[in-house]
C-alpha cells in the first residue's frame, strides 16, 4: 500500500540541516584523504592524472562549501547562531574560499610546490578547523549532541 503525502513524516528545514551536520565531518575526512592522494599524484603522477584528480577534488570541496553554507543559512534563519558562531563561520568560510582561489592560481601557473603546500597545510588546516570549531559550535547552537 502506497503512503499518501499526509502520511509521510515531514522534517523541518531545521531538522534536515541538523541531520546533515554529520555529513560535513564525513566530507572533511574524505577530503583530507583525497588531499594526501592528490599531493602524491601531483608530485609523482602524470599531468593528466593530476589534472583529473584536481578537478574531482575541487568538485568535492565545492559540495562541502554548498552543504555547510546551506546548513548555516538555515541555522541563522532559525536563530540558532550567535555572534561567536557567526564570526567563526565567516572567518573559516573566507579563508577556505581564499585558499581555493590560491589553489586555482597555483594550478594555472603550474606551480606544483605551491599547490602541494596549499593542499597539505592551508587547506588541511582549514578543513580541520571546520571539524574542530565550526561544526561543533553549530551542533551546540542547535542543542545536538
């Protein structure tokens, strides 16, 4: 028997956003693994292989950016953020976007040393800060354990 729309439990946008927070941690963990793999490919692999890995990685980070941005928007709209959470989120977001821009510039210039440094140090650190600071503060703001 097929359920009607009225019989299907509807989650609020806030519930969906809160449910998506653990996915952010998974994106970060997976991204850090991919950073290590990609750095090795850049240093030892062919240019074609490195280029394909880079494009795939940028898509992955773009999905993370969209997901965390949407979650934050819903939390903010539902008054689940405070000044500290907002400030921390904005600083990490600005830094992440600037690192991504620098990565694209390093790739365009063919500067593999800069590209690997940005991936291994700047981007990895930024992603870990999301995991250590931003995501837990969003969970706390929404009273999620």
